[in-house]
C-alpha cells in the first residue's frame, strides 16, 4: 500500500457512507492508490451491523436503491430477482414496496467491499483534526490531500440525562434482552421495532412519548429524494431551512398492518399502552437515536472553530453539492457526507444521501484532474 499522503483524495470515515463514497470514486475512474480511507474498523458495516442486531432488525426501511453502489440502478431488487430467479422483487420495486432483508443488504456490502478494492485504500486511524493548508487539507498527521470528504457518522448515542445512571436503562442500539414489563422511550423506527420485539418476547410494553410519530415509508417525505423537491429545498432561506430540518427530524416509522396489528392486538390484551412519563417498569429501553449537531463531533466542532466555518443552529452550512464553500475552490475540495450533510440533502444519513454527496465530490475531483 502506498503511503496515505501520496493520494489526492481522502475519505475520513470507514462506515457505510465512506464505502458509498469510495465505490463512487472507483466508478469514476480513480484507482485505489489515489484514495486513502481512514477509519477505525475495516468492516464498513461493523457499527451498523451491531445496531441492527441489537434491535433485531430484519428488513431495511430503504427500498431497492438503498445500496452502496455508485448508481441507483440496478438496485437490490434486481440482485434479488437474479438470485431467486423470480420477478417478484422487481414488481415490488415498481410499487416502492421492495425492502431487502438485513442479510441481503449485508451480503451486498461485503460484495462491494471486496470488488471495489476497499482493503487497498483503507488505513486504520482515528482522525480528530482536519486543517486547511496551501493546496489542500492536512489530515491529522496522515498527509496533505487536495480533496477530502468527511463522513464521521453519528456523533454518539443519545441517552436522556435523567436515565444516564438508571440501572434499568439500556439504549436500544446496545445488546439486550427483554424484561416482563418494558418501557420504550421514543417513537421512531427503532422504538416501533422494539415494541414488536418486546411483545413477541411476551413482555408488557409502555410506549413513553410526548408526541405522536409521523407515519411515512422512508425517513423523509419521498419528494425530498427527487430533483424537484431538492431544488425547492435549496431555494429556502436560512431560517426556513433550519425549521424544515427540525421538522424532518421528528420521529417516524412506516405505515401498514405489519406494524399496527401486533400493537393493536396487544392493546386489546392489556399488554400495550401509551404514556407521557415513566411509571416504574422493570426495564427502560431508550430508543432515542443519536446526538444531533456538529458540536457533538470533535472533528467537526474543531473544523468550525479553527476555520470559522459558517453554521446555522445545529448544522454546518454547505453548498448544494455538499461542499464547505469557504474551504472549497478550484484547487481543493472539502465535502461532508452522511448526517453532517443535511444542510445540502435532508436525507443525507441515508444511502441515497451518501450517493448524492459522493457524486458532488467526484465532480469536483474530475474538474481538478482535467483543469
């Protein structure tokens, strides 16, 4: 492997978002030696795999295009149709009803990892500082790179302060069993999954929430995944965009009988109810997601402070292509991808959002290579 600092491109973050960025750069013609990937785990699905296992997730919320390749088509439905010798996945995909299993998704991740050359570019390192210098960015002692994409992932699990020292409390994304009486704090996808898990285990469940969740198939309204919807979003002013991002962040989970029938049946049996406060159950499962905002991420907070990067509330202000305007020009690129890139793409923490940021980054690199 070549020293990391000899490559023109660096991806900081070795998770699924980093894998999508890497696959996109490779699809765009870059060789493994031209890309350095920095992360703490060579398995890009490592952290995601543990969280999915903890909540017993069986199917993906994303649809056929929720994959790690550079182009939306062909998606996972095509892969499943070929493997099963069946048109059913394709027909489901046409109706936006194809949701791959977790096992199918993880098999796909392994294939992309092996075929893309990921291992040739991966460097095990925890990056805590990225600093702008002449000709590019110095990456925490690893060298200077002309083009850097930051994909640090979520800044940590969110545990309500009042439950941090409660021996009954466990975060949904940590491995756990189920007590006889369970209170699930939260009302999003993880919470809804935990309701079903605990009920299936024979527990009585109290859903502790202060607002009713929205019911939508995807993380965000479907129009935000389209060019027209995204263009409208990009035309919003600062205050309106902050308000929209906050509204998009409210808890949600998909509609449908698979979710509703087990809960309704348990409610009739007296094993499920909704409450606004904790009431002393044997176990408290915090399905409260992740901490939000760049201030919780040491790398991003340091970048903002050192370079006086523009921010708005919890978000770093980005150009529509997910680049940091003040630190990006014809000679260098700094892009954000994953959840920190929501200013440019509200669903940035999805695989479709990762692909959006990756293509913006690739376009910048291609201009630089041909100038």
